[in-house]
C-alpha cells in the first residue's frame, strides 16, 4: 500500500530514496550521523556536542520494520533503546500498557537490575532506534550524568502511572 508522501505521520525514512540512504547510514552508523539523530531526541535535549559524541560513540542506530518484536517479556535483556523515529506498543503481563514514541526509551530495567525483560515491545511503525548494548550502558551513564537524572524522572513517572492504573482497576474504574 502506497503511503501518502505528505502525511504528517510519514516518517522521513519512508521515502524509498531516503530509506536506502538511511540503510547505508545505519550500516555505517558514523558518530556524526548518530549525533544528528540524537539532537532530535528530547531525552538528549540540551546535551553539549561533547556529551552527544559520548553517547554516539557508545551506541549504534538500527532500523526495525513494523510488526517486529523488539523485546519479549521474560527474555534476558542485553540492550537499551531510544526511539528516534516511529512508535512501539508496550505489552506487559497485565495487558497492553501504552505506546512509546520518539524520545521515549525502553530496555533499561533489565540492564539496571539484571532481571529478564518485563515487557514485550512491538514496532507499530517502522522504527529507527538508538541501541546501547549492555557492555556500554553503565559507561554511558557514568559519562553523561544528566542522562541518569532524566531517566530517573521518567522511570518515576512510569511507576506512578502503573500505580494509578492499578488503583483504578481495584476500584473498578477505567484509568485515564
């Protein structure tokens, strides 16, 4: 099915020419290309070029087609992901939790506590992800302390959302 090239939800790399260029860029995944992608991600807003270079040096850009299971509940976690382009559905053992979009991240919990994945993440659109493998995750956090603060704030919000959802379910109400 041909996508509308002018649709606001069209991802930049859905253009066939851009897709080929993106594949070449992703394969090369040069630090400069990664920095350009990182500059568009809210998690890294306000980072200096030096900090972005540190993130870029410890990561790679990967592309994932729509429908792909990126992580599966119960499997070991070996990567942390930041969404650059696209969206994913989060499915937890308690049911579908929500959708994540550019700037959101996932996979950090398994790297932080060593436990298996707590959610299945499925690409609802084609994705461009920043991928940080386990071996580089702690180094990334040590070299970019502001990232730790930002991740903790987001993790705290996620816990509060889960608590609110559970409380609403216990009361028989529909969570908002």
